[in-house]
């Protein structure tokens, strides 16, 4: 086995841009699992919900979704990520297009941000992942 290390013990920042939503449920568990894993390895992780991904932050939606038949609800993956320290941001300009307003967002949302905030996150982080 090689002398390979997965963590260099320097702080890392990761942005996960979540564009997947209810139309692709099989893509909606892994970002939260991966976010929780990265946060447990001391990375500062933000999941930014935009496009159809904002549908996941509407109350009632992630509670009824599963990534695969018999799997746990997506909200549980989201809560695991939150418990690990992942921050959640919803894209304000995307909300009206999916008939979502700030009064019916899940409690796990930390911030409601603009596209400019996402651009700033992308330009200043170490890694960007898209789901």
C-alpha cells in the first residue's frame, strides 16, 4: 500500500451546488452524505440550493422523498449533514420560479442568498461540486 493520505490537515472549504430535486430523487441523498463526510474531516461545507434544488428546501418535500425505494427520507440525510456542521443556503431568485416563499422553508436553512453570493462562494472556496 502506498503512503497516501486523504487529509492534509489544512482547513478546506467546499461548496456543493445542489441543482437536483424531486425530478431526480436518486441524485438527492449523496450530496448530503458527502457533505457530512467532508464536514467530519474538518472541511467547511456549504450546500447551495438553486434551480430545481430549491424544491428540496420547501417544507414537506424532503420529508416525502427517498433516493431509492425503501431508503430513508431525504430530510434525514439533510439533518445528518446539518448535525455534522454543513451550512445550507437557498437561492432567493430561484424560489419564486418554484412557487416557494421564505415562509415555507425547512428549518435547516441557514441563509437565503443571491446568485452573487453563490459566485463569491465559488470564487473563494477550495472545491466546488455540482449535483
